């Protein structure tokens, strides 16, 4: 079963992800980038679902530190800080707007 590390400070979003994904993936959670980095070696995720806006270490700082690791898991940035039509360019990262139906997240996970 593929492994996903969910990195989001909002417990409601982590719960929604868990409810939607738990049947197809083995799920692990982190509340910010620091916690994600600390469990990365033990979890060894195939994919990381990452929020951008988090306390202590945000998603962009996490991506910088992740880029120094090998092998690097695939990353899907799922954030409410951009929309379907307006999004940043982050090389090597799939993007999904954070919506309650998780439609874009599902599409990005299939592409990963």
C-alpha cells in the first residue's frame, strides 16, 4: 500500500484527508515542516501532501530542506493560498487547490 505523509497544521484538514484517503494509502501525519522532517526517515513516504502556510516551518522552507535529501518522495502541495487559475510555479512539485471535495488532490495523487 502506498504511503502518504500529510503535512498540515489544521487538524480538520488532516481529518478530511484521512477520511478520504485511508482506504487506498497508509497515512502518516505531521503538523508542520519540522515535524515532517523529523519523521521522514522513519515513515519513508511515497508521496507528501504539503500545506504551504504553517507555523514554525512553512511549506516552502520544508521543500528547500527536502531538496537536499535523496531519494526525494513526490510532493503534492495542497494549499488554500492559490486557486485553480492562480498558482505559483514550484519545480518538481504537483499543485492542488485546497477544496473540500479534494478533486484536485485526487488528480494530483493519480499523476504522482
